[in-house]
C-alpha cells in the first residue's frame, strides 16, 4: 500500500519556504549530520518512494538525493526523461498525474522552470526542483547550512555574489533576504538576476533587515564580504553562448586570489560545483583555505534529507 503524505507542499524555489521552515531544515540537517557521524541511523522514510526525473546531467543532486533516501530507509526510482513516455510526446500533465499514483515525492531537473511548475501543478505529491533555468533551491539550503556551520550565524553577514545572475543566484537572493544576510551582486549588465526575484527579496529584506545591492563592479561587491560565492558563467543550456559569455565575463568577473584579498580576512569561498577551474574561479582559490566547497557538496545530502522529512510529513523521534 502506498503510504500517503500528510499534505502536498512543493519546493520549486525558496519562495516556497518561510524563514522558519528554512531555519528548521538547517537545524534538522545539522542534527542528522551529527547523528550520522555518530553512527545513528534514522530510517524515518521506510516505505516512502522518491522519484527523480532528470532532463539535464547531474552528479551531486542525483547522488545526494538517492543516498539520502536510502539512508532514511526509503527507496528511489531515477528516470532520465528519455526513458519515459515524455520523450514520445506524453504530456507533462499526464506524466505528473501517473507518477503521483506510485510515488510519494518527486525531484525534477528540467530545463524550463515553467515545465517544473506544470509538473508540480498536476502532481498530487510534493515536487522538489532539483535545478531549472531559474532556480536551485536545494543548493541554497545546503549553502545556508554551510554558512551557519562556518560562521555560527546567518543574520547580518555580508555575502557577495560575483558572476552570472543565474538560477543559483536567484535562490541565493531569496535565501539571503529570508535569513537576514546582506547580499551584493556583481554581474555584467545583461546578465543580472530576475527582476521579479529582486523585487520579492527587497520586500522580504525590509522585514528581515537585509540589504540587497546590484553592481557591475566585483571589487565593490567583495569589499567587506564574509562569504564570497560564484558559479559557472556557462550554465547547462548556455553552451551556444559560450564564446560571447567568455568575452563578457573574463577576466573581470573571475574570482582569483587578488580579488579574494579584498574580502574580509576570514571570508569563506563557495561554489555549487561543477567548477570550471581557471574560468569563474582559479584553482588556488577553489583549493585554498577559504574554500568550503566540499562542505557545501556534503551538506546537500543532510539538508535534502531534512527537506524530504519536512515534505513527506515524516515525524522525527524514531
Ligand atoms: N551543484 C549541483 O547541483 O551539482 P550537480 O549538477 O552535479 O547536481
Ligand atoms: N548554474 C549551473 C548550476 C549547476 C549545478 C547550471 O544551471 O548549469
């Protein structure tokens, strides 16, 4: 018998989570991480089946979700869009309806955010966006957890994003505003984040007290930063623009040691990975002492386990 979930809540971007929910996910994830390190297992999702639909490649998202589900006692079915009838023209709506009959939760990695929204609309189970062209909420949950671990707090920190105003940046904007962190973004004109997201974050920021600034000058953005974040200049789906993008972003938006020296002395460096070494970041920074990129990658596992527990209604205590 399929175990039904208590209620359906989708996480397509951090707009879908309140500040309280984000903070409780981080807290639970931190506890799960500690307990896993102490050898305690939490098989709270026994009988729960997670489906994953991937239209684009993934290393961390797919493996961390699969591993997380197994660690929680649940099961996983991973599907490439080419494996299912979607590739032969079955609609997203009918796919969502059918998968909801078997699964308890679904992670999607689709190119278009509108398609992710359509799946969520027609699925009767919780849908998690595992990366679309517009958002990457799971990455920022892991990043917030990593910042909390490294800095002991979120509120009041200065975060600097340098690079493309892309999907990861959009959720960092939302996450920063909700967590009360100040965010300064340096990106070339024409590569700025979503105007809608900026407007929502400004509204959230007026409640949490965080400031949001967009500039095209990396030295301005990085000055006084506690946290420096970047991502590839060429996201999945941008490959045809490779040459144009390399000309627009390089060398000005590359994070190298010279630029990092303008941040606070104890600043940390973050990148969701995969990184293009020598492009958006130099190897000395990525492998340097400020870099926390492997913590970020590890925390994908713990924060997604906490998210799955929240969305599938599983109560802790076992
Ligand atoms: N950071 C991230 O989402 O990595 P993958 O593309 O490997 O899943
Ligand atoms: N911005 C990148 C993130 C990959 C995890 C992309 O969309 O390809």
